[in-house]
């Protein structure tokens, strides 16, 4: 089973895929700090980014509540992501 809705992993350059692979190997605390720093660097760019995220969150909540969204257990998604990053 592959990722749904326009997988961004497939659109990554080899360099970014390697960076992601290395980041996923970090301890949880370091991954969280890295993720927060990256998000802050994007969110600080514009108020419109926050507005877009707010709209996306609302859309996703509605999709979940209506039963349209397909959910995947974290363990399954994690295995898929690691397999993609590792080129399997």
C-alpha cells in the first residue's frame, strides 16, 4: 500500500531524500526540534501560510468527520516511509 494524495516523498531530490533518511534516524527529541525549526522557518514567511494551514486543517477535519478520509495506522505509514527513503 503506497502513500495517498500526491506523495511528496516521490517529488524529493536525492539529496533531500538522503537528508530525510538521516533525519528519521535521529532520536525523537532531536527530530522534534528539527521539525519545529523547519516549520517555524516556513510559518514565519507569511501570515497567508497560517491561513492556508488553518483552511487545510478545517478541510481535513471535515473529511475525517464525514468518513471520506482514509486513515492509516502510524506503524504502517512509518514502514512505508522508511521503505521509500531506503529505496525498497
